[in-house]
C-alpha cells in the first residue's frame, strides 16, 4: 500500500524561491579561477556565463553573441564613454569589457550569473554595484588563490605557457593582487579541483539561502 510522504519530506523537495546571484570569481593569474568557473558552470547548468565584448578578431569557431560580442575599437570606446561597462581593460592591445546590460538582463530573468575577471576588474564591478541596488543585492564575490606564493609559482610553471621572465612578472603582480582578498565576500584557498568545486558550490548554496534573498514563508 502506497503511503503519502511525510510533510517534512515534501517540503524538503521544494526549492526555495530566491533572488538571482551575480557570482564574481577573481584572483591572481594561475590561482584557479578559470578552472573553478568552468566546473561551476558544468555543475550548475542553470547558471549563465556573461558574454563579454572584445576588440580582437574572432578566432576559428568563435561565434558572435555566443563567445564574444566582437566590436571595432571606435564602437568599444563609445561604450566606455557612455558608461556601458561594469568593467573593462586592454590586454596585449585588445580591449575587453563586461556590459552592465548583459548582466542585468540575465538577473531580471531570474538567472544566476557567473563572471570571472581579474582583480582590477573585480574592483570595478564592486564599485558599480555600490551605485546600483539591483547589482548590490545580487553580488557575491569570491577570491581564489593557492595558500602560498610558492604553490602559485609551481602552478604557473606547470602550465608551460610562459617564460621564466613572464612568470616572475606574473608573481610580482600577484603579490599586489593578493593584498586585495579582504575586499571580497569569500576567500577560497585552492587545493584540489574537486575540493575547490565543493567549496564554491557550498558558497553558492549558502548565498541562495540568505534570508534577504528568499521569499518569506506564508503562515
């Protein structure tokens, strides 16, 4: 004979009605932010990554509005001057930027948004969020880094993509970036990929359960 599930079991299966998150992941180069970003997207497919703008030409297989919004330099500059970007930077002669409208449109659809940027970009996003209640309410910032600079150096060398001189330059920048961790909501000391994923998932779940984000119970 089939029995009706207990009330507590029924309630536990109902997802809380929560406000969307803007999960911002940042940290030094080689610290693990890109790997965590990719794993989190795979583990929570309902999250949405931000399609950013760039002035560099498309690479083979890249698609407009899917991989990037490809803009010419003049169009990019006009968007900068109009204040359209949450953050933007020029790297090796190419400009990159995150559109405020891109983030807000996803949040307004109730979609959790995932953004991975460098430390300077993260500071710009935090500043813009202070001016916008909608962004401020959604923003959750996570700083990820290995527990020591020597481990970070080992990771950079293991990648095999940079010369010794470039690695030393990256480490010099990392020393300055590491001092910014206190400005983030969470500090994730990177160990293994599995453990990093477990902890970032715990952060997301905890933030989804904040009383300020959940629709109040009805009595």
